[in-house]
């Protein structure tokens, strides 16, 4: 069931997970959350992936029909996993890790009963931690996404027509993304729904949202209260475009700011501070840099510029300036003052110092960076200045 | 924090939930899953909704800032709910319901500890059951969605250009949906991801998918293995369009079949059987009809027509012919042979007898129906025949 081009990548991931499990005294993990199944098998299927701390992984598949390969077993229900273990004489785990931060309470109880292990542990944390450090194949996926992301952003001005609302503009950009290969789905960890990304124009940028994304916006429906809300794109406002780089399963994250005509001077000044923060971080951060320091530096630079009241929002301010990216848009580490994480080689992070200016809108940029052995390598590229759409 | 137009609808829902809780001997439910928060408060926020079996509901909000109203309390973490209860002298529940099929194991443990109740119960089942019977306001939302859905489908032929692939076609339909007011998000219960709906052309309709949707398709990425896959829209194949009616939070579900030129006779014959099944169900089903009977009748009619090998798929056949719809696309009841549910007034269901024909593609239709006091009322309307796009 595994593509040949993927097998080395998967083996590398399995070895890392096995090493981490042995360090934690765990005997196995049983995974079923879609993003973790994708991470460990290279595809999404309905069923379970079992990885022992030593030995070969096993694939328990409910759907789709027709997958074949070594250690692939079809099941109708998870209880059959116990029967298969018994029939094959496979040792059952004494300490089992389940995705306790993601699977439901009832699923947990059911899966735990399969093996009745002596001890349980957290596979969500294991996977979130291991997924933080990207493999060479994963990094190549980001580079593919970044190329399509840049191509899409270069075409954004062609989507604009005078008289549009932010929504009209977004619909054309969404179509462009799809034509450039966007898979559409925008995966986030936790209860956070956003559709394809966010366009924030004018005063809508000040509206707080329920989600822990960098900025808000009112949205068009109280069941989807984020992003564009029908704001007319009238002269003198900014339009921040933060649409997903979901052109592979590994999403790049990039934000650029456009304007309808000329903006007040404050907008250009704040935008420049955003660029300055990114350039400062890029020049100083490297493996070993505490993520908290990056946030604190950004906050300090915003403060020195007298822009604290506008930094990462006004009525509601996000308390981070960046985050890991991957299969989900909000992977660890988080660049926030409370973070205990240090940058490590092969992390991929987005840095997004943004300002929300009353009566103008949001300004600033966001780019995605690979942490190399010695520095940050920018992987998303697009002109950084505020682009006038008129 | 509640809109005036919604308050009567919410009061009706609270009363129904309270009645069901009293019947079940439960003292309260604490909800946090986005669709249930929307259902009970009319908006999505990050936080919790607490409904006692008797008395006023309480809203515990983490984000967004700025919500105000009676019994609205801002918290940073759920443990503060216990402090608020103690400070206000509010009675804590002895039997508490949590969303045990949806919230994570770790969230369950944390929320349970707030009250340490004597007994726990299942709020997921409570909500899934109560949400099955729609309120007048909810039914009006479906009618709005249905109107936009019909307008969108009427414009579908204008999206077609010779030489397109299924994906090119889908991108144009997605844009049309958005321009007609689609909120984009397509909510499903469980681990099921689909983007905006499904277009199935030619032999791609046979490809099994991991999800429990009616049909499959290979998709364009192994992390999103469903739907259109780049199939060229060449003469002699069918194109089934099953795009979401997500024009309000309450989604209508409607499928229509198009063709590229003329199809083999089998396609028209099977399509007619799909129409016959829907018309038969519409003429006979009413409150009290077992959902299993509807599935069995459809299976029987497909069998009599000699079409069993094609019914609801070929390589993988879905074992249902319809399902409840609402905030999520797959609400109860399920029209399947194992169902114990009976149709009841104010259920809203989709019926989708479909056939997958090798070398041709999928045919058949799907419509959404309101169960009235005496019959089924069709709420999605669009021409039923196979429409030739050439």
C-alpha cells in the first residue's frame, strides 16, 4: 500500500518514533487520527496504524477496499486487532500510547480495551513532537508548496477589479489557488475552522475571532466567524492576503499586504517594522534560539516603534508571532513568550509580525522558514512591499 | 451575545434538551464542540455552554473578546467554571453529560474534574438525537440553502468547456457556489474530510475512498483521497455533481448527473431507476416509516432492475441510501438496513440512490426532503434528467 518513493521517508519516521518510544519506555503506539495516519503511512485510510517500539509496523484498514502490502490487515472493527495479535502470536504492548489529545473519550476507552495494557501514554504529544522536525521528503514538499504559493501570489493583482468586496476578491484568489494545485483542505489542530485562508480588508481586521489564528475578521456567518465579511474595497484601506499554501499536504504560510490606492503614512511605517522584525529574526535566529526570544524581540521592536497597541490585533491581540507548519497550519513550536522550545534543525516555521491599524486595516508580512544547521532559510518568496491594487 | 431573531429558536432547543436530560436523569450538559455550541447559542465561540436540566443556561467564553449578555462569563481555562459556580452559589450537577464521542480523552478528564460528578453521561448522543428533529428556524435555513443550491446547479452547464478535466470543471463550480453565498466549510461528523463536495467523472467513480460518503473517487492527493482526480471530460462519460448546499449553516444535499455527449443506454436506464426509487420513497414514506425499509426498498428496486452490482458503488458499495442532514452532512438518521430509527416530523434527510457503471461513471440523483406531519416534502429542486453538457 506504500508508494516506492515514500518508503525511505516512512522508514526514517518510524525509526525516529521508535527511538522516542524506547526512550519513553513505551512498547507501541496505535494511531487513527487522519494527519498521523498520513504522516506514518503516506496516505489517509480509515483504520489504525500500529507501531511497536521494536519491529515492523502493522496497518489495520477498514476502508478503502483494495489496499495490499506486507502487514496490511483488513478489519471491520478495532476489536479484531486483538484477535489478529492472538492468532499471529504477536506480543501485546504493556505500555501503549494513544492519541489522547485528539481521539474521543469513547474511542480511547474502546482502543484501550483491545490490549488492556498495564500503562497508557500520550501518542498525541509523541507525534506532535516528532512531526516538528521535518524529514528531507517533507522539506521537499514545502518547497513545492512554496513555488505554487509564490506563483499564486504573483497573480493576485490580476484578481482585483474596482468595486469589489473582500469576498469577491477572495473568491477569485481561491479559484487561482485551485488552478495552481491547491488541494483545498486547510488542516488545523484543534477546534479551528478557516476556509482556504484569510483576506482582511479595512476595519474588519479589528474584529476578534474565536480562533487562535494570528488575526480575526467577522466572516459571513456566525458559524464561521473569521475572515472576509463583505467589506467594500474602497480607497485608503489595506487588504491583507493570508491564503493557504496547501499545494501539497505540507502547507507553506505566507502573507502579503495590498492597498486600494495610497494608505496613510502610519501603514507604511508599521509595514516596514514588520519587515524589520522578520529581517532581524532571520539574521539572528539559529538552532538553539529560544522561541520565546523571537516573540520577545518582535514585541520589543513593535514597542520601540510605538506600535504596541496595534501589534497582532487591537481589540484582541494574538500572543504569538509565529508557529510551526506542516500537515497542519498550527504545529509546534509556537513563537510565544511562554514557549520552552528552542529552534532545531529541520523545523519549519512561519513568522508573521502583523499590525492592525484602525480605519486602515492590517499590514505586515508573513514568510515560512526552514531552520538549517546554522540559520533560517526563507522558503516562501514574493515581493515584500505593500502593493497598490489600483 | 444572542441575536434577537434567534432567541426564540434557542429557547425551543434548550427546552427540548432540558426535557431529554430530565428524562435521562441528567442534571446538566457541558458542551464545547463547535457544532453543538452553534446549535445551542447561535454562534461559534471558543469556550463552553452549560445547560442545566432546570434553569438558565450559562455561557463560558474564552474567545472572541467583546461578547456580552446575561450569564456570559469570560474564562481563560475551564477550571474557572468551578470557581464561578462556587462564588455564585450555583448547584453543581450530580450527573453531568459531556460530548464523549467528540471531545478528546484528555479534555474529558479535565472537564469531568471541574465538577467531579457522581455520574457521567453522553452529551454527544443527546445532541445528535435532538439535532435530528429540526426547529422551524432551522427548516427555514434549509430552504434558503436550497434556493441558492438550485440557482448554482442551474448555472453548472455554463461552467463547462470542451477539453476540461473534472478538476477544471469543479473549480468553476466552486467559484459559482462562493459567489452564490457558500460559506465554504463542509462539516462532517467523524474523521471525514471532503472539500466543497464531489465531482465524479468516468471510471474515477469506481475508486474506493476511505470515507463513509456514498461514493468515492481518487482525489488529487493521498492526504485527500476522494473526489475528482484530473479525469479528462471526454465524450461518452457521465459527470456526477454532488456539491455542498452550504449556503447557510444548514446544508442541503443535492446531486445531479451530467453527460459529455450521449451515454450508453444502460446509463439512462440506471438513472431512471434512481428517479423511480426516489419517487417511490417520496410517495410511500411518512412519519413512522422505518429508515431500514427505505434502504431495503431501494436495494430491492435496484435488484429487480438487475443493477445490484452497480448500486452505491462497484469495488466498494456504500450500505446506505440516504442520511439526515443539518449542520453536518452526516447527521442521523441513516437510511441503512441496520437502522432502528423511524422517520419523524421535522427530520430533514437526503436520499441518494446512485449507480456506478464501469467505463461510464456514476448516475442517479439526490434530493433533500423534510419529513412533514404526513409525508416527505422535497426541498431541493432542479431538473432530474441527465443533462448533456456538449
